C-alpha cells in the first residue's frame, strides 16, 4: 500500500480536496486501485450535527455515514464508494481510545496523546486504506490521505505527529507528502510572493515532515523564478513544485498536474511503471474539452432557505452541472431566497420580493433542495405551486418533495393548513409525518440514513425512463419525515402519483404529477450518487425538461 498524504498551509479553502482527488485520478490512470481518507481535526464525531451554512453540505454515504463534503469529491473524481470510516475525526479517535481505556486495554498505563492517540490514528489509516471501494471487492493499492485544516493548528497537531511516525511504520518509500499552499500576488508589479509558503513549509519541517511535493495555488501559473525560489527555500527539487493556477473548470486540475510531470514523478517516487496505456487520461481530456465548449445556457432557479452559499448545496450543484454538461449546455443557477417569494411579512423588502419573483419567472426549471427547519417553507411551497400551475419543470429533493405535497394538499385537495408535523404539530391535515426507522421517542439516531431500495410501481412512469428501465433503485437518504401513508389515496386520485416506494410499500420515495411535463419529487437525495459521466437521473430529467421548456 502506498500513501499520498496531502496537507495544507497558509489558509483553508485552497482546494486541497480537489488537489488530493486529482492526484488520485493520476494514480488511478496508472491502473492502480485508489481509495481516500479525509481527516477532520474537529471534535465532532461526524459532520451530521454540523451546520451546512458553516461547514458546507453534509455528504451522505451508502452506509449512512454523514461526512465532510470532500468525500463527495473523492467519490465523484475517483468513481468509488466510500464508508463512514473513510472520514476520520478527532471525535472518533478519542472516543475509541477512551472506550479502550474503560475496557482496560491500557491497564496500568497513563493514556496519552503520544503514543495512544497517535497509534490509534495510524492503525485507523492502515485499516481503512484496505477497505475495497471500487465495487470489485479488491483491496486498494494507493490511499490518498487528506489532512483537513492547516498545519500549525492546535487541533491538527496529533494528526501531524501521527503522520510523521507513519512514514516509519509503513516505510518512507511508500509515503509521499504533498503540501498545498498559497502564492499570492502583491503590488503594482504583480510579484508572486513565496514567503507564506516558506513559512508553512518551515512549520511542517519543524513537525518532522519533509514535503516531497509542493502544490502552489495562485491565480496565474507560477513563474519560473518563483518555482526556483520556492525550491531553494523550501527544500524541494524545482520540478517538484507544482503550479495550481485558476482554470475554467475543475476537470482541468488533473491534466494541469500531469502536464507538469506529476504522474511521472509520483511513479519515480513510488517505483511504479508508467509505460502502459492510460485511457483514463484520454477520457478526462475529452470531458474537459466538452465542458469548455458548451453552447447555450439553461437557467435553473434554486429555491433555498439561504442563497449564494455554494458549499451548502455542493452535491446538488454538481449534479446539475453533470446533467447540463452531458446535454452540452452551460448551467446557470439563479438563487432565489424562499422567504422573498412570500407575499408579506417574511420578505426582506418589496424590491427583494419583486426580484425573487422575476428570477423565478425567468427560470427554465425550478429546484427545491433538501433542508431542515421551518424557515422559508412557505416560500418553497409557493415555488412548487408556481411550477405546478405554469407547467414549469420542477424537481423537489427530500424537503422539496414534501413542500410540493403540502402545497398540493392545500391548493388542489382544499385541505386548508395542510402541513408537515415538522412545522406544525397540530395541523388538521398532517400530509407529512414523522416516520423514523428506529425509536419513536428519541430524536437522536432516528434519521433514515444511507442507501435504501426503492421499487417502481409501474413501468410507465418517468422514473422508469430516467433510471434506464430499472424497476429497483438504490439511492441515499437523510430525513425523518415522510408523506403520510393515509393521505396517498386522496393525493393519487387527484393526480399526484407515488410511483416509487420502499419494499414494504409504506414509504413514498418518488412523486410524479399527471399531465405535467416534468414535476418530480424524491424523498431520497439523488445528488450524492451523481458522477461527471453518469449524471443523477432525476437531475438529468429536470435539466432535460428545462432545456425543452427553454426551446419551446
Ligand atoms: N426536514 C425534512 C425531514 O427531516 C427534510 C430533510 C431533508 O430535506 N434532508 O424529513
């Protein structure tokens, strides 16, 4: 097993995840099986309890793990399926060590950060790196380990120390350290400044880790003189300094690193053979060219609680992009703040209200993504109503399907005040109710999480076409509330059909509206399984319908 360890310095948000995934792609192109581990040095056990508006979306895995969104990047770039253990946090490490202490594993010993925490980290990495991820059941050959945060943070220190020790545990020749840093440009002459990188490399070396490669983020490609200076001051060979400059789309990153010799140098480092054909790189090149030459633009209104926070809806945006790219069009996302669609009270100002409506009306399709909490619910229901009545393509994901059902019950079935019991416990028409999988008395661990099977009820539905004729679908879930089974008959009689259900037939998974060009809802979150070359079917359905609407 080889390990590529990616750390970061200067500041967060440098695209360490994309760098790490891209290196993974290069290694995969050599015919190696590549897996990934993301280390998050925070104390939370997982991302499940964290706000997407602070930390970005909570990504959900097949096994129900609620993890950092970087795991989504790995799944998409490397086309793999990860497990909850592929996201290591301080919370998980300490929980294991403390449990072991109580069990008596360390009897007579003082339990300390070194060696107990650092050992736990190393054992974890070695164990998880072996878990098969590409569906063939075979053990991976390479594990990319991304260390979250920046080197020098108090909380990442035990991980940095563990990784320092790790090179001796598995052999220095099997570990490659990659440090991602920033090269800013200052002043009128626009000089590329190397000092921040010098400092962070010094910090890393102080912790006992020598970077094999530097990846320097900058707006423009690094100048030769800059690379030379970095090599001189940072104790790396000049050709081991990679420039990661701004590119029109993400798919360029592996190619950009490849062009600078990254694959060849990784082969040299690990003693690997580079002579074989690498069709993956051709595929990648083709994809990049396609994305660079899109024609036209389809406009999707994304109606959310907050807007403009791209990271909070990361996978949803990816799924929209994958769909648009596969159709050869550019994706334009117009953010509409749900509250601003509401007639009074809730909206920010009359101008914002007018703008929200103008934006909604200008869109070729409407998407209401998942969410929790009452804020913006009425606005989302209004968006669903607008799309339904005006035959605008609509996709509701999780909460987005729930608001569509609520709206339909109120305005078509005349059930005044119909609601989800999440937002109105005493509603006279509870069309969406708490349907936990486990305990009915505890909120904790009652979410329906991860991959579950949906069975299509007939082969004539849109879902059947979108999923390529499959009658059985596996998608990922993250919710507590569902459409009330007692209401199904009334809803279906009025045309809202539940064409996908769980194997027991009790849980409504897919909703479609009769006589509408595309009005589709899923209780599950299809965005998590979207891939660049295999767009998520419901998203592709929305974008396809939006393009048709645009051209009509
Ligand atoms: N809040 C809703 C529920 O728990 C929807 C959740 C979601 O959209 N992920 O069922």
